[in-house]
C-alpha cells in the first residue's frame, strides 16, 4: 500500500512551521495512542503513521529531502541520505512531552541516585451533624501511621544481617519497561523503589523497615462546611519512598440526615404541619431554627404548600458573608380517627360552608369549571 503524504497525515500545509507540525503530531498521538485505544488496530496504524510523519518532518534535512524527492528522498533503502536513527531525537522530545502528560508520576531523582517517590494520599470519611456543620467543631480521628521498625531500625534486614543492592534495578529503585518503540520507567517491583533487597528480612516488619500503627489526629471542622467538602491535612498520608515527602490526608465531610431540616447550600427547609382549624382560623405558631424557636403569624385560610421565609435563619457557609434563610413549608393535616360527635360537627360545618358557595373554597370552584370545560 502506498504511503500517504506526510503533510496530509498530520493535517498541516507544506509551509507549516516546526511548532505547527509538533502541535499537530501531539494532538494525533494523544488521540490514537495504543494505551488509550487498546484492541483498536486502526488506531495503532494511525499512531505509527503519525509518528513516522513527524519523525521525518521534524528533521530539517529529512524534510528538505522529502519536499524535493517525496518518500524516495527519505527511504534509506533507496538512497543513502537521512532516514535511520538520525533525527529521532526530535521525535523523542515531542513524544516525551506527551508521554509525561499521560503517564507522569510524582517522582524525582536526587544526584542520579535512587528514585525518590512521594507517598500516596489517604482519604477519611467523617460524619457530622447539621448542628456541628453549622457551628464548627474540633474532633479527634484515628488514622494509620508508619513508624520505623524498632527491631531492624528501618533497614528491613534481620538483626545481624544487612541489605544488598537489588540486582533487578542495580540500586536505582526503578526499571524501564519497553513497549514497542518507547519505554516506561516504573518502580522496581522487587525492591519497591528502595534499591535494596534483604535476603534475610526482618520478621517484625517483613523487610519493609516500617510498621503500621495508629495515631490520633486533631481536626478542626470550620463552621458552615457542607457535605462533599474536604479538609486537607498536609503530610498525614502514606510516607514517601527513599526519603520522599509524605502524601496528604483528605477528610471528606458527610452530614447526617436531620430529623427536621434539609440543607440546600446555605438555606434550610423544613415541613411544618398545622391543624385544620389553625389553617382556617390563622394565628401564631412556633417553629424551630438552629438558633432557637421563632414565631410565624399565619393568616386565615392558610393552604398546604404555603411557604414562609425566615431571613438569616439558615447557615453561614464557609465562603459566605451572610447566613442563608430558613424556608418553612406548611402542611395542613386532615383530622383522623374522629368520634361520632366530631363527625356530626364536621358535617354541620360542611353544610354551612356549602351554603356560602365558592367563597369558602375558591380553588375547588375554579377546578370544577376547568373540568366542565375539559369534558365539554
């Protein structure tokens, strides 16, 4: 099969700059990378095609030969010009950028020695009440910690023996895994990045040089925190490798379900049940808030679903300047388990209300008219 034009492969014009060529290649490499398209043979072909095009066009000498002679100008089997490993550095530089973007790891190397790795972050779920979230609190939590093994003093070797250089990584703590034309640097699976192997490991720590313990951590929960928010405790994650920094601890807040209130941001909502007679006659009722009791004046004829807003009776969020509001949703309760006397009184009341027409039940009258219009 004839090869496609390199400029067509990368989707750039023949007068494209080196930077444009590099950007086009990076975009295609990210899109068709084998690790992102496992099992997709077509993506693998396009990835290799883009790689070859960039390898040729990123080298000035090869690009000049290609522009003048086409594919024959860069084919080492047809001419002795550029075409082998020469110019591969340009490809490696660009691919290295992409490789770092996709597979970057939190590691660094000191003085060409062993790899130094940052420890993993830890997550801790903490449940707090709505009141605690609103007011803030100080709490103690138990988290895992790793202390130096008292038996081997951190060497990982049984007392009286010593650790030896790892033969797999030659003491560097990392190995290169090759896959096709590129390589991946990974933590050595045998020494786990330490660069040392203990032939006779410590029986206390099993060769790790550290033992897992528990420690108590003081945590301050800020006032106004909400579910899903996280508190970061720096350096309280897993320890690093070869002297690397420890990871962080992230405390995720989960607010327990409240018996009365539901939170919506900085606002609170609650359902307030009232009796049939209170709804009809109106009057003052008392409702709970996080700050204490508050009064609401109900007008006569209050209906189910009526909403009353109490300003400033919500929660002041961690990033808010003012507290939210409390919304009280009225629910009119229908009387149940009536006595015969009560039934008689309600029937007399119903007959009296019907004599007044729709003025006592305006919604019912409007509903009846809508039904007539619908069925007619």
